[in-house]
């Protein structure tokens, strides 16, 4: 079994890598090119609502929408955004698993209550 955190983190990394500028020898690029939101197309777990939630988390933490685009600040900004996206994906996965567990518990209760009523009537 693959670790869900690892899989979610891979998904987030892939979406960020798709929008990041690719440095080539002799061709400089601006660090501000890294401030764009990650690509969500083609990634099943990433949606526009997830991006909005990520922005809300960043604003709650007091992270500026567009920090000064130096290498260090862009590295930190990307790290915080990746962690926020991973957190949101894992929260969704946990909610889904909790719903599955509650459904299975309810099904088990129904079966045990039916079994109890059939044994008492016999």
C-alpha cells in the first residue's frame, strides 16, 4: 500500500512543476514567474475550490499574495503553498475515509440488530 501523504505530495509537486519556469543555460528567467498558481488541469485531486482554500489559508497565516520575488522568498512561498495544498488534500481524504467508516459501522449495526431480533424471536 502506498502512503496517502506521499501520493498527495507527489500530486502537488507535479502541479507546481508544470507551472514553474524551466531555467536553461544562457537564458535567465524571472523569479516572479514562480508566483503563479499551480496547474490544476489533469490532476484529479486539485480543483479551483482547493486553490481558493489554499489562498484562504495563506491569508489567515499572513502570507502576502505576491512576496518580493527573490529566490529565497519564492522557495519559502512555494513550500508554504505546497504544504497548504497537501493539507487540504489529506483533509478531504480523511473526511472521505470517515464517511466510509461511518457507513460501514451503520451497516454492521443493522446486521447485528437484525441477527439479534431473529434469534430472540426463535
